[in-house]
């Protein structure tokens, strides 16, 4: 298939691009580079051996996007482009409504104008808010706890509505749990701007010496060791899931909403210990107060993805730590990996 990846130069999009090319699909990236490095296309080329067409455009530019979709006669869109920082969404709600919601509406309009009716969308486990229990099934209640989460739920609803009334032929809302890791080549990975909000990038920056210690947000949660529990998923597993979901919905013209997680919970201290074991680095920690809005524990029930399109995560916490470290160490010029 020929597929346009909005936000395809970003973290998850670039890994998905590499996997799609490997599976014989043709990939076109549409990105405005607001949160992507300029050299990602060149890195993807050295990874895949293929020239990937890059369209520098904003998803809100209906004219440019429609023209791109028509010119390349694409079969489907994978829609990654969005802003994703919870704190920023609370500080600047209109920015998030504009890029995420209006951006998605504009993209869907462009797709309709170009006659393209198949989409895979990047949703998030954040739509579950504080879940009643884990593992979480796709039919668990959705709860909006911040503006970023609201934009994801609205975007999901838009896509489900269009599919329900037949304006989209096929759609997949993919609810990611906690993506971490990098391509094993260390040619692509995650590059957070400024101080990382997320655990794994913070841990890797402590390991390089860029940050002195990790603040562990809360040690009084009702979990095994009192620290927050999450379902970390390797970005390569996530990338493969996009390809399999795409092939499934396009092959059968169906619409699905699916969790993408491993089904295993890992606490903050368990992740730190695994990272230390895999890398031989010491990660000093300091126990800090709980972070506002954090959930004690959540992890996916990922069985539906397996039932529908045969996907299951194959990489474990050690793989996630090793590949996160390889990427960060290379960026920091450390050669011990
Ligand atoms: P990312 O920021 O690395 O990638 C997003 C890409 O979209 C970037 O390359 C950015 O330049 C581009 N972009 C942003 N606004 C754009 C616009 N208006 N027009 C065109 N391009 C635009 O983020 P990511 O981690 O790869 O996340 C991809 C998607 O997955 C996002 O929708 C995000 O909300 C969702 N998601 C991410 C996580 C996570 O932890 N990384 C978890 C759940 C869901
Ligand atoms: N966390 C932490 N220190 C950090 C960053 C995160 O202790 O510097 C904890 C956080 O409280 C949560 C877990 O690590 O329990 C995962 O946090 P992250 O921000 O990566 O994911 P999210 O909370 O969005 O699921």
C-alpha cells in the first residue's frame, strides 16, 4: 500500500515508517517539523535504504494536504501528528484544540476531498483516566482528566462517527500505553525537548550524567513497592502493531478501537533496577511527592489486538532499557554500548 504518515518524522511515526518500508509498503511523510529533527529523513534512508518522500506541511493546511493526498494516490493515512504534552495542554488549551482537534478535522476533510477513506489514528491510554481496575479492556469507561486527554477522545469520536455513517471505510483507533525504547540500530529514537516529563528519557539522561538523579514521584501508592505502575511498550512493537492494524482494517474494511500494551505492569523502581542491570549504570533516585494527576497503576488487556489482527508485544523490559540506552548513549557520544 501507499501510505501517508502525518507526523511521520516524530518518535513513533519514524519507527512505523521504518517497519512499513520493511514490510513492502510505500511511505510518504507529512510533517511540519514542529517536534521532529530535520535529519530524520536522512536517518530513515540509511536505515531502510529507500528514499522516503517528505512533504513539509501543517495538517491544518487543507489545500496542501489534499493536493499531497491526490498527487500521491495514497491508499490510507496514519495520523500521528499532534501535540502531546499534558502540562502544555493545560497551559495553552486553544493551541491543543487547534492542532489536535481542528487539525484532525482538516485532515479528515482533506481525505474526503481526495476520496481516501482509511485511517489509523494515534490515541492513548490517557482516555481511560483513572481506571477502576487493571488490566483495562477497550470497553472500560473513558474519563477525561486533562485537555490533552480530551483532544484524544474527541479525535477518536470524530473518527468513530465518520466510520459509523460510512464516511470512512476503515479506521483504527490505537490506544497506546507507555511507548519507550528506540530502533535497535540507534539511528532513530525519541528526542524530548528540554527536561523530559517521561520516566525512560529521564532515566537515560541520568545515566549519561546530564541529570544528577531521578525524582521518583510518590512511594506511597498501593503497588508492590509503593511507586507508580505502568505498561511500558517497546516502540518497535508499537510500530509493527500499526502495520498489522492497517493491513487488517484495509483488508476487511472494518473499524476498530484497540489497546496496544504488553499487559504487564512495571513500577518505577522495577524499571530503574532493570535499567541498571541491563546497562551497568547506577541511577541515583530521590523520593519526591506524588505528581499531580498521576494514576497509581494501569496496564492493558491487549488480547483484542491479538484476536483481531494477530499482534502481540514480543520485546520485554530489558529490550526496552537496552535500546533506550543505546540511543541516548550514542547521542551523548558514549561508546560503551
Ligand atoms: P512526536 O511529537 O515525536 O511526533 C509528532 C509529530 O507530529 C512530530 O514530528 C511533529 O513535528 C508533527 N506535528 C505536530 N503538529 C503538526 C502539525 N500541525 N502538522 C504537521 N505535523 C505536525 O510524538 P510521538 O511520541 O511520536 O507521538 C505520536 C502520536 O502518538 C501523537 O498523536 C501522540 O499524541 C500519540 N501518543 C504518544 C504517546 C507517547 O508517549 N509518545 C502516548 C500515547 C499517544
Ligand atoms: N515518573 C517518575 N519520575 C519522573 C517521571 C515519571 O517517578 O521523572 C513516574 C510517574 O510518576 C509514573 C511513571 O513514572 O508513575 C511513568 O510516568 P510517565 O510520565 O513516563 O508516563 P505517564 O505518567 O504519562 O503514564
